[in-house]
């Protein structure tokens, strides 16, 4: 590929309009009402996609602060479970949907406000300022 063809390709890429992103639901701090089986299933599906910790309160009264990284849905709540990590235990654990009485989106949402449009804006600002070899690095997780 010649430099001219490469330059033309980069110019085309930079000229592309950004497609609007999907609206992200703000879940941080939310405590869903779990009135029925579908409410619990829907809330746990959102917890799986959430990029922060949640607090599960089990029917036994035990409270678990956890990061949910997997789930398996079965025909019944007893056959369904979430897998999670806790800050106090390095091994993965799981709990049945049937054991969960309450769910809180208690941890900071690590993905909130991190949008492609923001990255592109930062890139263009650095390029306009004359910077070379621009690399936009992720923010620290605290």
C-alpha cells in the first residue's frame, strides 16, 4: 500500500460520522423490586451485564457483595444460578436464583460514562494539538 492510498484511507475513516450509541441504563444504586420470578430473572440478567459489584441478600439473611461474571438460566429458579467473585474469596462461587431475596446494584459502575464518542473526541483534540503517536489509555479503576 502506498502512503497516498494509506493517507486517503485514514482521511476517510476520520470523516465517518459516528453512529449514535445505545442508551446505557443507569443501574448504579438501583434496588429492583423482585415481586415475581420474571422480575428476578430480568434483574439478574442486568446484574450479569453490570460492570460493578452487586449485593445479594439471600433468603437465609446472608448478604453477599459480589461481582457476577456468569449465569445459567434453567426452567425453574432452583435450576438457575449466578456465578460470582467476592472481594474476600479468590475462588468463584455460585448461588441459585431460588435463594435470592434481594438484589442491590451497590458498587460503582465501572463502565458508566465511557463512550466511544468520548474516546474519539480526546483523539481529535490531541491530533489537533499536533501530538504524534497518540494513544488514548484507559482510566485507572481506583
